[in-house]
């Protein structure tokens, strides 16, 4: 057990946030800003979630999830503009559409999540497997898959994709209303394969969405402001979700071959090298039609935030967290 893990067990945090994607990081940031002690539990090696990246070498990383954050909501623009001033995010104004602004991370989107969780304790490589409420003490205990205690808190927020939230809530007494919401949303997820590849420089547009049976879009990652000045073009290819759902269990070699073939056919460019494809089992969720983009059970002090409770995208993840944090702050 690391010193950080040992310390986390002995503290009762005001809030534990499960999941360090955009929604979890934003919730942690806003609640820590309100004076709450916050612990963030993340099953992966670092924060970012579906804004994750792949390391190509010591210097270079490419965004393998969402390529950017598109937002027009004043609350999210305000936080992102602050991050631009702190050199954590960049405004990619060439991709703005009307009042919708486009932000990227510097050097990649995970930098935004890393920054937002800075004032919280972050436990990585730690999967929350069990939630248990001690009614007498009004304390939540978060346990791992061996039923070992990870940490304890007064309030718990799940900022994880709907199917993972439903699985965690299924065994948590008294949270049926939250489970129903998560279980419903789980039915509306899509999958995607993503691959990076390099070609010689070309003057093709930075974002191309071809009419192609395999490819949904191709992003010239090195055209992002933070990645300029490379010796070649580095593209990130996102598969179509209908094609991905038919090819979920195919070998990575097969997936890479199909995506490269589609890319070369569509662009006429020649491949220099490519990476290993990444499979996102839950890449996107349908927008949630409800007016409230979060769930909060006031009696038990447990809530849900994430893209799937809102518009199903990066803006939705941030807004969901923002609204839930506002609700919790109003009760402090
Ligand atoms: C390929 C791809 C392309 C996309 N393109 C766009 C786009 O163009 N525009 C756009 O706006 N959005 C896009 N998105 C969607 C966008 O990335 C998501 O909407 C957003 O990042 C979701 O953030 P979140 O915090 O709600 O969830 P997530 O990012 O999924 O964060 C959840 C976190 O919880 C962790 N976790 C899960 N279970 C547990 C557990 N039991 N214990 C501990 N940790 C756990 C996960 O590891 C993860 O880090 C794309 C996504 C993908 C994958």
C-alpha cells in the first residue's frame, strides 16, 4: 500500500469523486474551490477518461478520444478561458462555429483534467468496486474488488460512464432511482476504434468527415496549436460506430488495415507509419432529454454526473459537473 493510499483510508473526505474524466475533474475542482476536502478515485493510470491520449515517443502524445472541447455555454467558457490564461488550454479559434468555441489542451486534453484535480487527492490505478453506507455515522465507504477499504467520505459522486455506474449501483442499497437512470442510459452507447498514423505534409483540411463506410472523421493532430512544427502530418482516424459495433472483437491488425485502407483511399496520401488502434467500448452516449443534467439523492448524499446525463459530449460532461457542484454547494 502506498503512503497516499494509507492516508486516504484514515480520512473521511467531504466528497469522493469516482472517475477523473472531464466531469469528475470539473466536479472535484468546483467542490475543492468551495472548501470541501475531495478525493478522486480513478481506475486508469491518470486522469482524462475519454479525453485520453496515446504516447508516441517521449515528446509526443496524440488525443485518442475527443479531439477538442466544443462549447457555447458561458459557465464552461469562463472556466476554459481561465485555463487558457494559465496556459493549460488553448483556444483553437479556426474551428469555432458561430458562438460555439473550440478548446484543446496544452499539450493534450488530459492537461485540463490534470489541472482541475490538482487541489484534490487523486488515487490512480484504483477501481471503486463497492459502495457501502454506514447509516449510523452517515459515512460512505468505498471498497475495491477485494473488498478492501479505499477511502471514506460524507458525499460520493459517480462520474463514470452509464454502464459502469449501473454496475456499481446495482449492489448499493437505497440507490434504485440512480440505478434506473444509469441502466436506461446504458442502452444508448456506441463504440469506436481510433488509430493514429503519419503521412507527408499535405494541404488537406485539419478535420475531414468523409462519406465513408468505415471512417467517421480524420483529424490532423499536428495542426492543433500545441502540436505545430512537426516534420510530417499526424492524423487521428475515428471509425464509424456502426462499423465498430460489427468489428469490436476483430484483431488490432485487421482494424488497422481497414482504417488505413479507408484513409488512403479517401485522401490519396501514402502512409509513413501508424500506431496500434484503440477500442473505446463506450465512446459516446445519446443526449439525455431530462432538464436536469445530473442526479443527486439528498437523503443519501450520493450523485451522478457525466456526459450521458447531459448532451453526450465534452460540453455535456462539463455542464453536468457544473450543475451538480452548484446543487451541492447550495446545501453547504
Ligand atoms: C473516440 C471519441 C471521440 C469523441 N469525439 C468527441 C467530439 O468530437 N466532441 C465531443 O464533444 N465529445 C467527443 N467525445 C466524447 C467525450 O470524450 C466525452 O463526452 C467526455 O470526455 C466524457 O467525459 P466524462 O467525464 O463524462 O466521462 P469519461 O471521460 O468516460 O470519464 C470517466 C472516468 O471514470 C473512470 N472509471 C470508470 N469506472 C471507474 C471505477 N469503477 N472506479 C474508478 N474509476 C472509474 C474511467 O477510467 C474514466 O477516466 C468523443 C469520445 C471518444 C471516445
